[in-house]
C-alpha cells in the first residue's frame, strides 16, 4: 500500500481543526515535503540523543586536561593532515596525558612510556580493540581489513596465521630472497651514480615490494612498472586515505550512519575505492591459483592459506585472500619509507654517514657484501636503523586503539568506548629522553645493542628504543622480517654508495626538506619523492656489485625448498633441498 495515498494529510489537519495556513496544509500532501519533515524530525531527535550520550561518554574524563572545542564535535571531525606539531604542543601544555574530542569520540593521548606500558601492555585485554568504521572497514574493506579490525575471534585467528608466517624462524626462510633483491637494488642504483637522482626512490620501493610479494604470493617483481605494483601501491594509498580521520563523516560520527549514503559527498569515492581494492586483491589470489595449477609457484603465505583448514575456523576464502594481501600492503611501504627517509637523513647529516661508512668498511673491506652474520659487529649501523625508525614512524597520529572496557591509569578511570592513542609524536621527540630530538644522531642508540623485537618483548618499558612497531597484543607481527631486511639493506647501501645533497644548475647544494612538509598526507607517514646525489664508493666495490648481480641472475635462490629463478618462478617446478 502507498503510505502517501493511504493518509490524506490535508484532510487530517482540517478535521483536527488546526489553524494552519492553507498553502502549508496542501503542501503536506506532497511526498517530498513529508520526507523532508521526517528527516528534520529524525535529525532533531538524533541531536538530542547525541548530546545526552555525549555527556554520558565523557563521564570519567573530566579530570583529564585537554584543549577546548565545539559542543558535541569537539575540535571537529578531523585532525590536521600533519598533526605532529599540534600534538607535541598539547603534550607540552597538558602533560603526559591529555584528551581531545574528535567528532563522536573522546580521544585520550598517552605521551610517556610508562603510560604505554600500563595501558597498552598490562591492560591489553581491554585496550586491543579498534573503533568501528562503518564505511572504511565494513564497506570499503568488506569487514576483512586486519589493521582496522576489532579485537574479536576472527582477528585472533587471522593474526595467528600472520604469526605463523612472520615469526623469527619463519622469517629466516626469506633471507635468500632479501639478499637477492638487495643485489638487484645495488645494481639498479649503479645506473644512478654520479648524478642527481629521483629514481633511486622507486628502486627502493621495488626492492621492498618484491620481498613482501615473494613471501606473500611467491612472486618476484623485477621491474617497477608492472600491474602488481600499481595494484598494491594503489591499495596502500587508498588504505591510507580511508583510515585518515575525517575522510568519511560516518566513521567519526557513527549516528550519521542512519542517514542515506547519497547525502555524503565522499560516498562516490568510497564506492570506487571499495570496488578497486577488492578487484586488486582477488587478482593476485586468483593468479597464484593459476600458477599453482601449472606447478610454477614456490611455497608462500597465500599458498599456505589455500592449503590450510581455514574453513574449519569459520573463515571464508575471500577473508583469507584479504589476509594474504595484508602482507605486501603492510610491509612494502613501511620498509621503503624507512629506507627512503634514512637516505634523506644521511645526505643531511654527512658526519653520521661517514661514521657508518667507516664501520662497514672496517668489517667488510672491499671484497664482500654484508650478511646477517655481520650484524653483531656493526652497532652503529643498527643505531642508524633505530634512529631512522624513531624519526620516521609509520603511523601519523600514533598507535590507535579503542577501550573495550574501562581503563585505569593513575587516578583516572577512562570509560569504555574511548579512543586510546600512544602518541608517537611525543614518545619519539621527547627532549628529555632524546636531546636535540629533531637531529639525526644514531650514537644515541649505541647503548641499545639488541634488536627492537627484544626491547619490545622486555619488561623495562624505559629501555625500549622506539615504538614504531607498536605495543601490546597488536604489535607488528612482521617485526622480524622487517629487521632482517633493514639491516641487509642499510649496511649494503652505505657500503656501496655515498648519498649527498643534490646540486643545482650552478653547482650549489640544495637542502632537503626533513620537516613534516617533506612527508605525504595520510594515516601512513611516507616521505615525498625527492632528489639526492649518489656517488660510488670505489671501483672495486662497483665491480663486485656487477659480478654479484650477474651471478645471482644465473643462480637464482632457494625459497623454502624450491629453487627460484630470477623471474620468480620455480625452476623446472622441481623441489630441491635448501
């Protein structure tokens, strides 16, 4: 039955003898007007309910200081695109804990390692959640995005799969792949030597991307310009956009979820990105299926998932296919960003680069490249890596969680439903812990001889080198794979090349931008592409780089028992002993 025909509203008001203007009464019979009044009524009720609920949610936070804002929405629906300076100023003004209201949620920032230990480690049972994201997670990522997934049984099972692939022992199986890719990187950079270069940036991206694609899909990426790169880096850029606060109003103000989607200007963007990301992910999954059928796919994470009993755990094929894609999406850009950030710092701080070069030369000489066996003898190279990760953390706003229950910290009882953030901006740039915090000084880490994974697992929170890999139960499962790759890349890059400031047309050095403006906007902190001057260290090392790459192309490498050729396929599809 048509509701608008069934109810004669003008007749109803006339019968009620209400003194309304005739044109107003007649207009009420139009469906569009009725819908408009209904929307206004619902919105007004929503506003009243929002105010009441907002006050209820803020109970318990009154004694936590923070900046003032507008009623209901606080400082608005978003933070600045590059919020480091603002967050650091608030940390200085309000102390080790402060609150900010962003849209629907109260955000509490923790600025001291002790707070991270107490909140994210000791109370991990109620501080491992994620805020609900109706558009970003449930629609764009189909509820299968591991990074923004709520802390539930599904996340725990998916995380267990990731740990099986990326634990310390399993990560060691990918060392031959990492060594192979670094040999190609050094060869690629030889074509950039002796001049200003911007292409080095993409060569590093190719190297890190190929490593994680090999571990995830058993697929090498010999060239940067290919469909796989466009797929995954496109997904990563879209992921960075959709997870940025304020992109979708519904995600930061959930009551708006009751309104029709077409009312929001970002809805077409959400539809496009949802379709594009899903198509990209499924393409890699289905391509691997075809390679397995042809006997040309080495063992890898996605293949393990296909052959696992994931359905017995209530998981669907689409879900595990999205899990496989999380490895390159999480690992490629993060490692590349660290390396590209490091090169910029080496060019800007030549004294640190000279000290690092002295160490690798003393250990390696001219006759060989670095391996992981050299790591204990290279404390300054390890310090270079730690200082880079301190200055270039991946998360723009910090480690973000949601309280799934009340959280106790000092005299505060932070209520369920509050957004909790370990403020990396304050943790990494605290002048009391890191004097001259914005300068690149690797020597500050010479008293940290172990890997970051060791300090993250230790009991002394003040001994942690940095928090880039996270904290609590959601600490990065790829920490071992990342640290293997970072040491191999950093030690060999500094052994092979010197990175200097670029020259202008008159031969004058050009200063590089290491401020916040030197990074892209988004939830993931990625250095903008820049120019640097690359010089070969000496002819002997350059000759060894050429020989090593030529031999590597002939020999390939062994990946989990399969002999892989330079194109990434299983050689003759025959298994060999590692």
